[in-house]
């Protein structure tokens, strides 16, 4: 396809797939798009293993890596170790989680403030030292793209990308943030509407994409990847008609055959409608769209404490959610009601578990059919 994204990333079809599954990365890239591995919660050693595996299986096709280095978070710029971060969590938050578990017949003793470490690795990687360690691993491999999921990429990420010929992308959820990203020198803007899974803003994709496209015109020709609820080729065509050069997708890969998604959660997603998601701070401390379950409902109740800032809320939520998922996979009824994961409103269109390659090909076919329909409207 003739698209700035295809030219920048040396791909055939401007479909970018964000995923935590290396198999999905490989299959999307081999099918003509580009897979991007989410590495924000990985140790450098784990990222090395994942990227080495990708290199061995991707047949030289382009791929990327995604990190989370937000412009602001709790203890930003401070050398605070994990135990000190755990100490910042009020007892009432641990107690609230224990109460949720007990109400669903789960032993609350699994939550121990002195052992809560599951959510703190993400905090480590948000620090410059952690992010740089992951970048060292990523840039030792033949990546084509490095992306920052929250805020303007730090100068060292931009500098390393330009020095290595690796394109730097950044996610934005507001027009004013997009202008800052372009001024900082990002190569690609990922414009994510409120329909998106995970961290997202409030403005819908339908409004945000043309709004950003107009706002950045005075700053040059930075290409846009539209994101937020996009799970079909016809949605892709609509976004490109509004000024995008391609799309960034995440949720649609969660129900693929290869996806690492828990079978229990995958079943929930396949049965969910677009109304079965909610934007909540209960998981990470920043607004993130996820499946609505008994877990999210509890945090929206009047007696719930205010979610803590990132990354403290993860210290509260992630150990519990990891245990909940394991119990749900074993058939525990209460855990099944609580089990959740990040997913966008496009989940209502995700009704069948297909192979990753099949999803890519469906995107291509649906896109072509949509463009033909548009052309028919203007035909003589």
C-alpha cells in the first residue's frame, strides 16, 4: 500500500499490532503488518529471551518494542526501591482488596503488604534506569520501531532512535499532547481515542484523529496511526479517510489462537458487548479501559478508597489479579466473576477466536471492501 507508515517501517500494510505475545508479533509481521512487543513489565533478561526468539522466527521482517515511560508518576526522578514503594501504600487499600477477595470466597491471606511485589516491576521500568536497561536490550536487536505508551518519549529514547535509524512512536489522547510530541521530534503519532483498551483518554477516535491531524499540520508531516476500538478493516478505512496513515491495534489480538490471554478472560471477551468495558483507575492508577467485572464494580462503589497514583495502585491490584486469574482457570466461581483484563470497546466485534494471520487477512479484505464502497459513492 502507498502509505507513509509502510514507507517508514518497510511493511506492506499499515497495520500495527501491539501485543505481549511474541507469537502474535511474528505472525503479524510475516503477514504484512508489523508486530510490537509490549515490554513495560519485563525484566531485561526476559526481554532478551523474547527478542532473541522473535529474531529466530520472524524471517527478517520488521518488528518493534513498546515501553511505558510516563512524564509523571509517583516518585518520578527519585531513587526509591521496591520496599519503599510498598510502604507508600495505605493499609486501607490492602484491606479493601482483602475484603473483595473474601466476599468471593478467596483466601485473603494471599495479600501481604510485606510480600507485594507483583506490581512494582512496572514501577522499576518507568524509572530512567529501568527504561534505559530495556532500551539497551531492544537496541541490541534489529528493531524497526520503539514506542512510548505514556507521555512524550524521554530525550534519550529519541536520541537513540535517531542514531540507530529506529522510528520512535508515542501514544497521545489529546490534541495538545500531540503537538508536544511532534515538537519533541517523534516520528509517528499514535492517536488513541477513548474506545481503546488500556490507558486512554476521554475523546473518541472519530473526533480525536481529525482533530490531531488538523492541529499538527503547521509542524510538518508526522504520520498518524489511529487507535481506539479498531478491530476491523472498515474502521481502518474510516480512520485513514480522516487523516490517519494506518492503525495501531491491541485488543483484537487478545482473542486470537496464539494470544497469551487467559482462557477464562478470552471466553469473557468473546461473549462481551461493547458496553461491557469500563474506564477505571482501579488497575494501574491511571484511567484504563478494561472488562467490567465484579473487580471493577467494587472499585466504583461508594465505600471504595480512591485509587492510588501510578505505580502504587499496581502494587495493590496486580498480586490479587494474578491470583484471581489462576483460580478462575481452575474453575473457582468467585474468581471467575472477578477476572478481568484490559480491552477496548471493539470487544463487541470480537466474536470468534481466529489465528493471527487470519485476522490480518480479514483486515486487508475488509479494508479493500470498504474503500470500494466509498469509491462507489463518487462513481459517475
